């Protein structure tokens, strides 16, 4: 019976903590989502650029 009490106490404390969360507004969520998409796009372009440069460099080294 002691294990059930611990689980119940844990669930009650978890619910209490969830009630304390301050969720972001819709405007803030959209802004941050746009930021994440932008950073991901820039990172993808950088990886693509480095891949292209390394490919050209290795092609040059191997065909010379």
C-alpha cells in the first residue's frame, strides 16, 4: 500500500507543478516558431555550402 501512496503523491505534486506553468501567448509562440525555422534554414544552407565546397575540393585533389 505504501507504493500506491507514493505514486498518488507524485501525481498530485506533478499536477500542482503543471498548474504553475506560465504558457506563452499565441503571438510569442508564433514568433519563436519563426525564429526556430529561420535558424534551421540558415544552418541547413551552411551545411549545404560546406558540403559543396568539400566536394569540389576532394574532386580537385583526387583528379589531379
